C-alpha cells in the first residue's frame, strides 16, 4: 500500500507553486516562523497543509521527539563508537545540569571556558607576550576538518564584531588546514615571528596534516627566536594528549581540553572555538554560545509541528526522498557568510553520507544530499542559469541579513532585492504566454517571438527556503548554526542512520601512510593496484628532496 507521504508527493509533484499560493491563503501564516533572531520561510516549498501533516506523521513514527530527548540527555546516540554527542552541553549556562555516565559535565565545560577566558584576557591585555617582549598581534589556527571549518567560518562571519586589544586594534586571526605547503607559506610570509601565536588544534595531537603544519611553523619560529623556549610563548594546544603536547614544547598550562562526546564538526562551541574567543573577546564568545542555547531550548521544548529544526529536516526529506532532489544549493546573500556553504558541506555530508543504517543493513532511502553553493550575487552570474532553466531539480536555501555592518549601506537594498527576486523567480517563473506578450509589446516580429519564446520561458516551481537574520551578530549566528546541527540529527533519525561517526574518511587516511612510504626515493611501490603503482612510479622521481 502506498504511504500517505508518497500519495501527497504524487499529488503535488507537478502542482505549480502559483496555484498553491492562490488556493492557500494561510500559507504565510503557517509556513513562516520567527525564532532566536531568525525568520524562517518555507512558503516557496511544494507543500500544503495535508503534505505537512503527512510529514509530521513520519516524524512521529520515527520517534523524532524521543530521539531529541535522548540527544540532550547524554545518551550514547553515537552508537557505532559508543559515545554521547553532547555539543548542546557546551552551551549550557553555569547553573544547568547534564550527566554523561553519571557525572555532571557542566562544571567541566565551564572550567575550560574559564581557562579560555583567562588566556584571552592575558593576550588582549598584553600580559602574555612573545619571546622578545612584544604583544601578540596575529593568531594562526592550525587544524583540519572540524578543528578548522567551524572557527574559520565564525571568525569570517563575525569579523565586524572583533574586540580591540589594549593597544586599540583587534587581533588578526588566520587559519591553516591544507597540508599543501603553499597554505602555510602564504600565512608565514605575512607574519612576524615576534608577535604571532599558533593554536594547534588536534584532539589526539596526532593528526598527520595538522602536525606536519605545526612542525613547519615551529621550525619557522625557531629560525628567528634565540632558543627553543620561545615555543612555549608562541604555541598553545587544543588537545587531550598532554604528553604529546608537552613533548612538542607547549606549556601544558596552555593546553585546553575537550571530551570524546564532542564530535569534531560539532566542536566550535568547545575550546576548539579558542580563535573565535580571541577575536571576539569572551563576552562575544559567550553571546555566541547563548544564541545556540536559545535554539537548543526551542528544539527540545517545541512540538514537531512548530519545531524549526524538525521542519527544516522534513523539508529536506520531502525534496530528496519524495521529489527526487540530489543536491541543495546554499546561497548566502552576505559576504560575511561566504564560508557557510563549505561549513555545511562538512556538517551535513560527513554526518549524513551513510549507506548503512543503525541496524547494520544497507538503507533503502537516499541519504545525504550534495550540499554546495556560493555567496550571492556572485552565484547569479555563475550557476543560477542551471537553477532556473536546467534539467536538474535543485532546491535552494537563501540566507540574508536585514541590517548591514559596513561603510556602504546604500548598496544593501540592492543586495536584498536580488535575494528576494531570485527566490520569487525560481518559484513563480514566467510562462510562455507572458513571454510572448512581453516580446510583442516590445515590437518583436511574430517570427522572432516563435523562435525565442521557448528560450525565454522560465518553468518556475523550483522550491526554496528563505532564512532572514535581523542582524549577523554572535547570538544570531550561534542560533543559526545550532539550527542546522539539530536539523542534521533529525534527518539522521528520519533515515535511521548515525549522524556522529565518519568511518568513510578512514580508509584513505590509512592508505596514505603506505603511499607516503612508497613515494620515498629508492622505494618501490608496495601492494597496490596497477593504476596506483604506475602513478607512484611516475611521481617518485619528480618529487622534491625530503628533509
């Protein structure tokens, strides 16, 4: 028997959004929601009241509310690794209570936050200085994956909120993740060894790419410093591996810890967010945590029919599993959010790119859409042609900010006009009759109209979600990121997969160690397939000498 959801999807598959708007006067009231400084608008999705009800039934059948309670309660929802996933505990207020394995973790979280606050104050006040006695002016975060993408995106987005140091200027905060030496070299060319602080972010202090960059940065510092005691003045660590950190030369008092129930791509709220705290100051960082906590409270306490994260997830499920979308375009119309698409690529594709369910069986529904995008209006002149008139079905997510924070505010209405117009054009399109009438009014000949009208017709009916922020400040950005985090977990629950492991990245990392050995001068390729062996043989004589 066909499920209620599939019946609704078949009914609405070819229903023009124009018609849905015309016959559904309560659409805006039902499908626009405001929470924690965000305005969420699903009116341009191919959904009506009956379809929403069928989606809510799916959420109830999958016990989404119960799953959210389990997440917040610290249960081991990361089943394949036997861990809790308690990023929500990282933003709990000091007087809250949350247990993991019988221990309240809130005091531990705030103890680390207090240590971060002390260190931030010492840097900002010029108490912690470089080896020559000059104050720190530049911070370089060395990490990869979750130790890079989250803090990098937040620092880029909140740069206008940077707090000035005692000398009246904010810190310069930069990020290095790629093991390609070009990335670190570009940063070091601009840096002054006497005033640069490096943050090495690696839970195990053993991530190959991170440690390679960290060792290169240390060697650069020691080429300028009088002796190796300078390392303790210019390097700090976010890690749990005290012995390795100390061996590197970092003062263990400048090692900031976190816990195995903090997943990498959910870790910006932890001490991994140290570069964010250094940029914003601790008041700004705590506001960032507070915005996320406000969204947590909404998600935990609100029924599915008005739960913003659940509705976001259900929309993705509808478009992907019922209407056949294979990707989603994320389109921030704000230059400060230019790193949001790559951040969400990791958050969603690493979390939801699973082919095996919690029961160990291969899943039957498609999971983990391809997430991609670019900042507007650049994207309009790059790939919007495909969105409007291409053969692919690609839902879009528009994100805009009402209030600008720059010196050219007169340009902001034009930016937002483009955002709203693109969402309207995707949804409503322009039919051939309208095109023909427009061309005729412009004096085009009947022959030209016949030839060109099909090319100028826009089918419309391309769904999008519109997310508007009152302003882009620490609290609102915290709420936005938390919303996406919870949406990811709800989707994983709907699909019956684990959102918190990432076994898929391990095989290539394991093979890389052997490949590295086989690239050494004089080596011969080990046990590889013919193509890999041929590639190694071609590369080996062309590589630069090793140190």
